[in-house]
C-alpha cells in the first residue's frame, strides 16, 4: 500500500479528492443554511416537510460546514504541502483516496440520520453514534497516513505547518471520542451538567483544535510561498504553536458561565480565553511581518488573497472570543445572535476562507494547469467577503438588540418583531454565500476536469 | 461524577502534548530555526512572483478599511458592555 519516496512524480490524488469533497459539501451545507435562514423569516417555511424542519436543517448545515466543507478543504492543502515540506511522498495515496471516499459515504449517512430525527441533540455533536464512529475511523486513517509520512521524511526539520496539521488531527481524534461520549451509544451523552461541560470542551475544540491549527498550517505554507519570503521567525511560530496547544484546550467552559459548573473550571476557561491573545498575536505578527510590503503580490494571487483575508477574520474572531469570555461582556452578548455572528466569522470567515484559499493555491500545482477561471474565483472571493462581513454586521446588531432588551427585562416574543428585518437581511446575505459556494464548486470541478488551460510542469 | 470525565479529557491532551514536546526536544526540532524559515521556498525560488496590480492595491485598502471598522465596532461593544454592566 505504501508508496515509496522514489516513486514517479506524485499524482496528488488524495489532495484532489479532498478538494472536490470540500467544494461539493460547501454547496450542500450552504443550501441547508439557506433553508434555515428561510425558517427564521417565516417559521412555517417548508412546514410540511418534516425531515427538513429547522431543528433538522440547522444541524445538517452546521455539521456539514464543519466536517464536509472546512475540514476536508484544509486537509486538501495539507495532503499537498505535508509531503512537499518533508521532501517525501505521501505514505499512501491509495489510503488517502479511500479516506476521501469513506468521508463522502459518512456524510450522507449523517445527513440521512439527522433527517430521520436520530440527532443526539447536543450542539455541534448531533451526528448519530454510527456516524461518530465512522468519523473516528476517518481521523484514524488521516492520522496514520500523515504520521507515517512524517516518519519517512527526508527533511529532518518539521516545519510549523506540519506541527499544526498533525496536532489538529491527533487532538481532534481524541477529543471527538471523549466529547461525543462514544462509550454510550444509546445516547452519546452523560447526564446533566457534566454532559454540558464535556460537550463544550468538545464543541469549542472543534474550532480551536481542528479548524484553527489546520487553518494556521495552510497560512504558514501559502503566504511565505506566494510572496517568495522566508517566514519571519520559525521560532516564533513554534512558540505560537505550543502556546495554542496549552491555552486553547481548556476554554470550552466559557460557554457555561451562567451554569452551575465548578468555579475553578470557569476561571480556567476565562483566563485561558483571554490568554488566547498570545498565540493569536504571535501568529499574526509572524505572518504579517512575513508578507510585509507584499500585499500587492498577495492580492494578485487568488489563493494567497483568500488566505490573507482569512488571517484578518482570524484576528477579529479571536479578539471577539477573548472579549466574550468576560462575564460582564457576556451579560450582553450571550444566548443571542452575537454568538451566531461570531461563529460565522470564525468558521466561514477564517477557516472556510483559508480552506478555499488553500484549495485555489494548490490546485494549479497538483493539476499542472491554471485555475479554470480566475474571474470566477475573484467573484467567489467578493461574494464571500460581502456575505461574511454582512453576516457579522447584521448578526452583531441583532445580538445587541436581543442582549440589551433581555438585560432590560423584555420578553423574547416582544423582541422578535424588532429583529425580523435583520433576519431578512441575513437571508439576503446568505444568497451571496450560497452563490459563492456553487461558483466555487463549478470552478474547482472544471479545474480538475475538462480544464482547457495550457498544461504547465506538474509538481 | 463531575470530575473524572473532563479531568480525563484535560489529561489526555496534556499527556499527548508533553510526550510530543519531549520527543521534539530530543529529536532536534528546535535547532536549525534559520533554515526552517526557508523550508516552504525550497525548490520554488526559480518561479517569479505574480505581479501586483492597481486593483490589488485598491482591494488591500478596502480590506484594511473593513478591518478598522470591525476593530472600532468591537471596541464600541466592549465599552458599551462595560458601561452597561451593573
């Protein structure tokens, strides 16, 4: 099964398969998100379609975004750059392709399970137990392939991107098992407060220990390469990596500050949330110094443009995150649409945009041809930029209206008419995002297949 | 019954991290940091970078403006929340 380092030129079939997987599920996930947005405007929207009501469309949207679009998109770039940085071939392209196929079997099973109402009812952990087990297997396969590639490396130094991608899959493989309580197949949950604590350790770590390190790994690879600049400091990047591992793992309980969980756990969560400023600023200072004076070059390269934009969203989402962990701020921002806006900036604005950038950056290298359409990629960029930024603005406003009203003792139903307009705006902005998703799918598909562009030397 | 699960969770991450850190230390992963900076560029330097354009610069300014607006909005919310705090 293993391919030798001396084999013929790599064909990058694994990276190709993950690119296509990500593009397809982005379109699907955005479609479910659009359905959810429709329900928020008109609660009887599609009311007769039982398998697609809001309570089912929403987890389909969220889980497909996390595990269908963003994770495979970031892994697609990783499956390209890990062998390249280690000067060896991927341990097994066959295993990689098998993983991608199994990935695309797992997700429809999950969607059908949710449509049948077999949700485990825990936010970000709704997949049925059978799908949980398949996802654990998928992570095990990815870990095996990447770790074996690292073991066979010809380059002794492990570049920071590889640290990030390996940490992401290993830690998530572990936390997925624990956070989804896979030893209790019938419920996938504990009872009461302990379940909430465990769930939010997992829920926040899906972003913190999966999407964040995968995204940073792509940024650390793409931006120096696109600008032909050496990394400002590799030592600094390792400090950022280890501080993220230390700090990010324990902050999930900041979702539960209003809940009777142990105070020491809340304190850890708040302190570590604020301390997240350290790894975040270490990364941003490092990567922005690396590309200093070369913003024109970045914006001339569509992949780098997406990735750099993702780093700006990363800055915002983390500044927000540190702020939102403060109990005084949470009194206004928690349990309302502010948090939804925050999640969209993080998952789509940072990780999703970086994933698309990584795909667009590696596609010409793995196909040996230019992108099918630079224009479509640019169009997708602006659609997503307007969509995500608009989402952030609208949902932040809605969140402040809700938070302030509840702080003043208003009841929920009296606030709803006030925010209806914003839900319409939100759905309108969703049209930008869903359009971008389908345009991206077409562009990526045409780049991989039926691409009329002139062939160049394939790496 | 509160503690075993999330202490196991925290310990699992901690033990894995410490183990890997010790391996990295012994494996020389914190040496040759100057060479490590250039690793992505190896085998790539012969290619000329893509040239910037006027449109690209305009996009840069637009993004920078967006970033400033977002930062100001975040600061305003923080100030508002602290002002409203009882």
